[in-house]
C-alpha cells in the first residue's frame, strides 16, 4: 500500500505541477528515475516534493534558477515554518527580462552542536532529521553550529571601530552555505544568503537589483549573469570607506561564476560575515583588475524615503513577523538601523529608528 501511495505521489509531481504531458518526452530518463527513487525511498513522500520539483523544473530552459540560503539556528523550526508559509507570496511571478524565476529556498544549519549538552544535541538532531524528512529543505553543512566563535583578529575592531561584539561573527557558516548551494544546484545563476530575521519581497528587490547591475553590463539573458555581487549597501562601510562597496549581512548574493572562484581561492574562517563576503569580491578584483566584480546591484537599503522598500530587518519576534506578512492594511513597525554615524572621537554607531513597513499585495 505504501509503495502504491508513493507511485501515486510521483504521478502527482509529474502531471499536476509545472510539467505537462507534452513535456515528458523531453525529460531525461535519469531525472525521472531520480524522482521515482526518491519517492520510493522516503517514509514520508512529502520529503521528495521539493527536491523532485526543483530538479525537474531546472531542466526547463525558460526559467532562471535562484537559490536562497536562509541562515538559521538548529532549533528555530517555528521561524522556518513562518518562512515556509510566506515564501510562495514573496516569490510569486518574479521575472527577469520576461523569463520566469524559479526560487529554491534551503535552510542552512550545521550538523554538529558541541555547545549543547548530550541531551540537547540528540534532541536537535532528531528534530532536524524529522523536519528534513517532512519538507526536504534543510541544508546540513559540515560544520559546527549554535556556538559563538572564540577567536578573532581584534586588531580589526580597533582599526575600524566596529561597534558590535564577537557574537556578530560566524565561524565560516556563510562560506559553507554558498559552496553547498553551488555544489547542489549547479544550474543556479544566482545564490543568496539571507538572515532568518529578514523579510524580502523578491517581487520587487530582485528585479531592482538586476536593473541596477545592468547599468554596468548587459544582463539580457541568464547566461550573461557573470561577476555579480548583489545586496543592500553596508552603512558602516559607506561612512568609513566611501570608495568601497559592500553589502550588509541580512541579504547578499553572488552569481555562480563568482562562487566557483571563491570556492577555489578562499577558505572559511571566523570573521564578520558580511565584510568577509566583501573581502571575497575584493580578492577577485585583485586577481582580475581588468574585469572586476559588478557591484552596481548593491542597492540602497531601506530608509524612510528609499525606493527599495522591499526588505525589512530585523524582525525578531514571531508575532511581528506575522504582522509584517499578513497586515496589508496597516503594515508593521520595525526598529531599524538606517544610517551609520561617526562621533567626534571616531567611534561608530548605528542609532535605531522606528520604520513603518508594509508588504504590497
């Protein structure tokens, strides 16, 4: 009975999704076999749904695949569930030059948790494995997670006056999640890292970033997506080094060619992760002085009067996340850091301002 149910599930995938009967003769045999094997192997067929649809959809030439890796903590299932309920709306009907965008979202977590006690470690693994079986959207990275880094070059802080403590650094998780995505989704043209306390309206932000990037190069087709660094402008870098363009950490992304170069020429390390990503782009520029990274897709962040009001951060509380997503009449109010300020003694600060944010229908 279970085998029959799984076969029926496979039929649903093939005949009631984006794949029409006319498409089937063009589908490579290995793709169909892979979907069948997944459906037969899992105790819960739902776990195959995401992966099967992604792989089958990627074979269609009239889509551009964009991978979004949401950085999340091992035990943050409630927040992941909130994203799962919101992503369909946030990614609906996005097109690039009239080509539909196929978004693939994965939640990035490490696979070992040394800062938990043995009971907590076992509980985290069991819960994550069950969640992965159910949804098929957990990216297990071969790193430790849920720990704060213990060492950092403190000369960096002394030199820049960076106002945040060690807790704002990671152990290379961002490097690993980008490389995981590049390995598992080789057809993807763009890969983004997103914080799990950021809400992104991809319907507005992705076309806006690419339109800005197109000022510097032709992006008339997905095949032309090369040397792209996308995101929102880093406020601290803007005031400390106006000649350098970096993205803030709540959301940034790269084209696949850059990720390939980063994987071969850099390594994961403990660092302030958004500035470390900017270091990757700087290193690429040093190695390719006549063909540098296109950073024009790093757009202004959300301000009280900005045109790029497609991202809100930080949205920490679950109730606030729900309000921001569901209340299309009144929106939500979020305490955000809009501008960096430099004091007379040279120290930096990021004062917070309450911003009204409303998701468009």
